[in-house]
C-alpha cells in the first residue's frame, strides 16, 4: 500500500515521534509531506523514510485561533493544497497526523478521490482548543474513512465534540522495548557526566510549556528531602519562552539552583531516563496519551503521572506506577518521598510496569493493528 503521510510540524513532538514508528514499515512505498522544515525532517531522513517539505510558508492558525483568523489563512493554503492533491494521486491513501494536516488532507482526499485516515493525537476539549478549531477538526475528521485515536480519552473527547464513533478506533503508541534497555556502564557514565552521583534524581521529559507543569515539580522539590534533584529534559518547542523565564525565576526564588538542571531538547531519552531514579509526569491539563509515561516504564523506572486523560489508561496506582492529582505539588512530593524511602516496594512496581508495558505497547503489535485497519480502508 502506498501512503502519503501528512504532518504540519517541522519539530519532533510526540505525534511526530509516533509517526516515525508508523511510517517505517512503509518506507519503500510512502512519503511524509511536511508543512514546515526542521529537525523532524532530519529524523525522518535518519530513519530512511522518504520526506518532502511541501511548503516554506508557515500557516498562521494556532490552537486558540478564531474563525476570522482561520478564514484569513485559507489564501496561504491554496498552493500547498494544490501540491498535496497532485502528490496524493500517486498514493493509495492520505494519512493525516496533525490537525492542519487533517484539514488539508480532507480537502485533498475529496479532490483526489483518495481515502483519508486521521491519527488523532489530541484531546479536543476547550482546555486545549478553541471552539472554532474543534469544529473544523471534527467536520474534517468526520469525512475520514478511519480515525485512529491515541487513547480512549482522545476518542471520548472527539465523540463529545461531535466526532463519529463508527469510524473511530483506539490504537496506543508503539515502542520498541529494545531501545530502552541501557547498559549499566552507560547509565553510570551518564550520571557522572551530569554530576548526579549520590543524588535521588527525578526526571521530567517534556517540552517546556505551562500545561506540561514543570513548575509543579519544582514546587514539589521544596517539600522533598535535600538529596532529591530534578532534571528537566525538553525545550520550548512552540514559542513558550515566557514560561521558560518563569521557571528560572521560580527556581531562583526558591533557592533551588543546585537541585534543578535544564538539559534542553535531547535525542538520548532512554539513556537519560535510565539514569534517573524516578520519572515525573506533571501535566496540568489532561494528557492525550503521554509517551513519556510508557518510556519510563520501558526503562524500568518508577513513574508518577498526573491523574487525567490517557495517563489513567496507562497507569494503575500502586500496581505499575503512581498517579498524582494534577497541579497538586504536595501530593507529588509525598509520592516522590515515599519512593525514596521504600526502594524495594518501588522497584517491584517499576519492574512489573516494564514487563507489562513491553508487551502492551510493543511496536510490532501496534503496527500490525494499524496495518489491519488500513487494509480495510484502502
Ligand atoms: N522527547 C524528546 N526529547 C526531549 C523531550 C522529549 O525526544 O528533550 C520525547 C519524549 O521522549 C516523548 C515525546 O518527546 O517520546 C513527547 O511525547 P508526549 O506524548 O509525552 O508529549 P507531547 O509532546 O506529544 O505532548
């Protein structure tokens, strides 16, 4: 099957990293069309997945854009649309991986006669999207032959926003467990390099954005024993520089300069996670899926996740990880402290999570599920 994947982003967020795994089996017969250039293109090329940047003009619609702003962007879309329609005619199916890709993909599907599949990586709730954006996304998605939701939480929000249940199925992100097995010598070396020896290290792996809640972890540190240190891995991918400044100010105000390290965007997540004692996920709004939660499990690290959205489908409190109320730094601090004080009990939970996650999210099984779904829609 020849697939034209579409993604609006030049930057490798969770949806883009997921797409790499989905596109890999089709790399001899697919093209990933991007609406922006950037590190994501390089990553696709490294994975030998054919990629083309389809426009150099950035599309000005944002998650919170109004109807008028949306309309104003239509003019920008026409040359891109023409290119996508022309390209789509050489493929059997259009696979849209992001919302702007969905809108372009839906029109191109209509004009080229190719079926449309939409991979929904978002919770279409007012917390995350404007009313206009939700209506446009749902109208476009309802024209698809198939909507793959990345969690039950994403599927439920989609249906509540008017999405069609009959075309929607849940498929979780897939991972190759081998990528998360890190040699003890590398872990030791990483801890030395980052000057983490003797510390109890809590890792936070996410782009720096207010709703990802790095500030909650920083607040929690003040209520944890002194040896608890945090590494913040990730960058402000979508212009959240003000938040980055606020985080630095918060750290300075609380006198935590020696207990928090910013590592920026990194490509060696499994190594860094394995060098942590614990991974914290602190999103203050419902997380659609939460790749970092599964990645922590695969590294055999205890995970504390914010209790909302897709995270609840991944973590059972006290069984394969811990759940903490979103935004509640005191509760988070208590769980971190009990993990520090009860290492044996915590290790059993992390080990159980590693075993079960290796099966449940194995990329081979996930890709098979997707392949079967796509075959019926061709
Ligand atoms: N990630 C990364 N480098 C970083 C920070 C994060 O590669 O410096 C990866 C992380 O390992 C995960 C993805 O980015 O695979 C984030 O996905 P998630 O579902 O957690 O959040 P999203 O970015 O999709 O909101």
